[in-house]
């Protein structure tokens, strides 16, 4: 299935006399829209081939080009490359300025959040599917979220960095990057 369009948030550029909107334009540029579509077309085959994802997660991820997902483009502040709120995924100019493989990893990361995944889930699947190119290791800000929230789709052993599916199958990724840097805080799911 090739993705040819996505639903993009719009802004009103011409008010009607009665207060409605007569004309609106997408918040994302056509170049940004094309980049998201291209990323989805690269991500979907990876999702299809990932044996570590549940069918419900795969199905949810594959709806990222349908009407239940709204894409928007905005600057969210220093160091932020993407954000998810409900069914809306925001990608920042910094993400679009990244390499294509990094943009793909960012988009997958946010898609997992949109599907109900916690930070652990998003980091795990980003690092599993894009570990050779595009993924970034969890940061010190991620580990408290790993400890506090765990994962909806995966479990984590903070002492070893091993991530497994809820069924107990090892998710291949760079385990050293997932070792809890502050194990006295508890950790591991």
C-alpha cells in the first residue's frame, strides 16, 4: 500500500462574513507533506516485517495516513523534534532539517506514541527499526519515564538494558544504551 496523501492541520486564511472560514491552507508546506508521505512509505514495510509488534500496534501505525491522524508542522522549542497529542502528530523544522533516516525514526517514534505507547515503547521500536541509521539512544530525560511509566507494548530490565515484548521475546537493540544510569531510583518492568 503506497501512501499518497495525509491529513494535515489547516489554518484559516480568509474569514467569511458570518464568522466561518472561506479559505484555509495546510500548516505544513508541500515539501514537509511530501517528506512525511515518503517517510510513511519507508516505515510501513519495516512495520510489516517487525515480528516484535503486536498486530494491534501494527494496525494502529498503518492508520497514520488516514483521517484518524492529523499531521501538523510547528516549532515546539529548543531540542524538540516531534510531539504527539491525542491523534495529532507535530513535526518540527529541526526534524525536517535532519537526515531522511533520522526524520523516519522521529516520525515512527511519534506514531508509536499516537498508538498509546509510552516513551519506553517509542524509544524501543525507534532503536530496533532504525538502530543502524536514524535512531538516537535514550537520553537522561527518558529514564525517569521508563521507570515511572514502563511500556504498553514492551518490558524493560534497567540493570541489563534488555527490552522484551510483553510475551517475553527479546527486542534486538543496543542494550547498553538502555541500561539505567541511575538504578537506585528503581527501574525495570
